[in-house]
């Protein structure tokens, strides 16, 4: 029997869809699941694609069915389960075989796994896969980290199954060890921010302007025809226009306002802090989800405090305010992406990855959750200036910020005076205002630190000063 080009372990929803995608693109694939019954069930469901799938009941049979050097995708729950599966696989593998973790792994785990295999003759790929179930089945955005020779072994298969943007495959090798999973983590962090910002705009339209879900859906539908064209705006329109089959009410109104998270957003914030890079939009989005989960506490707090009385009337020119909301969302989106790319640039230096920023923007243009027209403009900006310090100072995006700054300021002011929570939108405005200001207020912070002996400071005349005459208290740092 002809051997498979690649193997896959784990026939859950994501694994099954990815395996079908691989088979559909003409690649022969071997599959294995911990429970053989699931493997047999999967083959029965595969229909005409079953001819490209080798179902295996044992690890020995599975490994023998793959052409060496064997690339094996592990598509199971992230964490200890991956380590356990790797240990079960290792005795059956040979030199240069490649274990591929395609789950939402912490990139630090990926680096550890890569290092642990260095003297074994085996190697490892950390592969970020974005697009959810639909992407896995019909074309995801794929972010690969590992040795370049390992990438070359899997490149034909991954290129064939990836999403395509105007014919360009949305897959790339991004660097060594944890590079792929780090980029996927930041992708998810940006996704958190983007979703939070859209939700905040929804809140302004619902609670500030009194619009119905369907009416808000119409607004998002119009915006999706312009600069905000994206998958998230597209599905927001569909969600807002959907009705609950039981009550007939808008479906969104039947859903509890408590959002979950899987960890990647939190990891984005942690790594930004570790690198000393401001990612305030992502931080606000993660905090927003945490607060949303505290539903009982919020209800109790509302009973104590009530809601703030609006200190401003609804805008008299509704169309002008809708235009402001559209521009404010664009401005906030720019801030979130700028922060995400800045974090990736910092990590690239820290871990020696040389992450290709234009390539990352390119492979996010299709197949992933944050795909949008906007990413084509980011690709162009980084192609022209790949080493720019921040996306917002590239000529194209600097002009966008100038064009939308006033709208963001007006929207944030309206929401604040109306008592509407907008943590991510307001963080974007603060980010712009802090980044653009040559003289900030940290001089007072440094003076305070020096007062209690924590730190010296640099003077504006270029001299360094330590421990001023105002005191010499013990450091609290």
C-alpha cells in the first residue's frame, strides 16, 4: 500500500476537519485516535475521501503507514496530554521524524518540547492553526515554527490545505522553535481586542442610541462594505439579525453576557508585560472578559449603585454619529494591531526569531478569525518599512490615525458621559495620546522613586542624577 505523506493523531472536531482537508487536497494521510471506534467512525463519515485516508488501530501500524521522515500532527487538548502523546510516540519513531503540535499551545511549552528533542534525532514543529472548525476543513491560516528543514518536509501538504488570498497561500515558516505558536498567540490577543471593540460599539448603539439588534446588524452590514470589511464585522451582522427559534426574539438578546476565554489572550498580555511593551487594547479586552464572567457580582453592584444618569443627550445628527462610530472603531482597531505587531517585534529580538512582519500580515489576510481588508494595508506598510518601530508611524497609518482621531475622541467622550463601559476604545485613545506626546509625566514618577531611594534618574540636560537632597528613605522596591 502507498504510504501516507503525513499522519494525524486526534480525531476530534478540529483533527477530523483538518484530516478531511488534507485528504481532499489530494494528500494521502494516516490517522489514529486513542479509541479505534472513533477512527472507524471517521472513515465511514469520510465518503469519497476515504480513499486518501489510512485508518490505523495501533501506534505501530500508524507510524509504519507514513513515509519517512514522518511528519505527525498531534491535534489533541493542549498541555500535559501533548507531552504524554509525544512520550508514547517516541519509541516508534526514527531519526528526523517530526512531531507537530497543532493545538493552541503556550509557545514556552513549544520551546521546551523542541529543546527536549535536540539530542534524540527527532524534531518538533509548533504550528498555529487559525480559522476554527471551518478553517480547518476548508483552509486555515497556518503559522509554522521549527527547523527550516522540517518545514520543507511539510511545506507541500500545508501549502495545499491553507487558505488562499488572491492565490497566495496563507501559510509560512516564521522561525525556530516557538515562533509559530507565539505568532498565533498574538493573533488571538488581537482577536480578543477586535471582538471587544466591536462589542463596545454594539453597546453604544444599543444602550446609548436605543437601537434594536436588527438595526445594529444593518449598521454593521453597511460598515462591512467599507474600510471595516472583515470576518468579525460580517458575522456580527449575521448574529445580530438572527432570531431565537423558540421565542422569536433576537438571538443575541437571549445569550448571557458572560464571555469565556481559553488562555491565549491572557498569554498575550503576560508576554507583552514580560517584554515591556504596551498592549493596552489586548489587556482591556482580557479584563473585559474577566469582568463579564462576574455576572452575579455585576447584578448585585447595579442594585447598589444603579446605572449612571447620562450627562449628555443623544446626538442630534444620527448619521454623523454613526460615521464617528465607524471611524472610532477603525482607529481603535489600528491601535490593537499596532500593539500586537510591536509585541511580536519585541519577541523576535528577545528569542532570535527574525519574525517577518509583512509575511505575518499576508498569511492573516484569509483563513483566520481576524481576516480583513485592513490586513492588506498592513502588509503594504510593513513591506515598505519592515523594521518600523510602530505601525502607526508608517505614512499610510499615520494618516489614518489623523483622519480618525477626532471621531474616536468624540465617541469616547459620549460613552463616558453616558456611563457606557468602553475599556478597549478608551485604551486606544489613551495609547495614541501617550505615544504621540513628546513630554509625558513620568518625570514625576522618577522623582518619587528617587525620593525613597529606589532609583536615580536622567536629567533633561543629559546628566544622570542619583538620590536627591529631599530625602533618603528606604527603598520599597
